[in-house]
C-alpha cells in the first residue's frame, strides 16, 4: 500500500512540475539562494564590490585598483558595449533574487550593500541573471549583453555588443530572473 502511495505521489509531483512550467516565466529556480546552478561545471570567483550590487546582476571590472588592494573591484554594467566580467550570485549581504530590486534602506535583494564588501561572481557556467526581454524577446539560446539599465542583461546586437551569456529560458518581461549560461563570447564579428 505504501509503495502504491509513493508511486502515485511521484507521478502527481512530476506532472505538477511539468504543468507548472508553463504558468510563469519568472525564476524557475526559487530554491536557489546563492551560487551557480551547477557547481561542478561553473567557474566562481570572489571579488570586492565597488558599489551596492543586486543579486543576478552583470558585473564589469573597475579599471583602477584601489590603493592597498591587489586586484580590481567590480561594479554593475550599465552600457551594452561594456565587457562583462560575470554574474553576481552572492556576497556579504547574500540577498534574494528579485525582479523589483531593493526598496530604499532594504538590502534584501542585494549581493552587496556597499563598496568594499565581498561578492561571489560566476564567470563561466549556469546561473540566474536579471534580464529585460520586453523590447526584444529573449528566446532560449539568445545572445545576451549588458543594457543601459545597471546590472541587467538584454538581447545582444551581435555586431556591436560584448556577448556575456546565452539564455537558457525565454523572457518577454521588462524585469525577469532567468537561467543563463555565462560563456563570455565577446564580439562575434
């Protein structure tokens, strides 16, 4: 009897998961609080933030190294032509992934809340990222680059934009959290 109940629950659970996939395009990885989706095939580094950075934001290297530090800091990308470094997946604040961002005085969606805090960045592999698919729909496999909105990825113009990742999920929303594959392809032309 117990065996039959377990099989029924397994079938129901898998059917529910398959059907719930079409209910929403926002963040299919709700249980992922930090880090890459697959640790074994991802490159993750630690760095120092130069500003407050949202979870899932595209980061770039700051070109000057502060006095007394050995390596450059990172901050959120804010131009499509910027050379992306990686996606913020955690840090000293270790917030949650959010499509709305942190409210004033609320650090709940931040990877780091201020300059000088530690940050965890995926430079290669699969992770969650903040995207804008509203102007140009993002499809599975679409090339992604930085946008003019700080930390957000958008559909890349392959002729001019530095391609940082490929979409692993679709998005047509102005603010969305989707899985991406960070490969840092650069310019394709």
